[in-house]
C-alpha cells in the first residue's frame, strides 16, 4: 500500500494539480453527514457547472496575465 504522500507525488508527476485537496472531514466538521453523503456533497460541488466554468475562467485570466508580463 502506498502512502498519501506517494499518491500525491505520483499524481503531481503526471501533471495533476494536487496542492489543494478536499476531504469529507471538511464537510463533516460543520454537518452531521455520514462518509458517503459527505463525499456526495464534495462530488456535486466539484463537478458542478459553476465550479468547472469558474476554474476555466480563472485559468484564462491567469494565462492572460502571464502572457502580458
């Protein structure tokens, strides 16, 4: 079995952004949900049209800023 750090390092080496990970504990610290429901909350948020479009919009803004430097 690999450690969390090894998994993160592997994903990062493959080009995935993993410096900001969310955990079911982030949901459960404020809400009394079981693990499956807490995961579903995160899943719905991360896959929402709003979240995805916001991330791509921010990527566009950051790239334009880098190109203008």
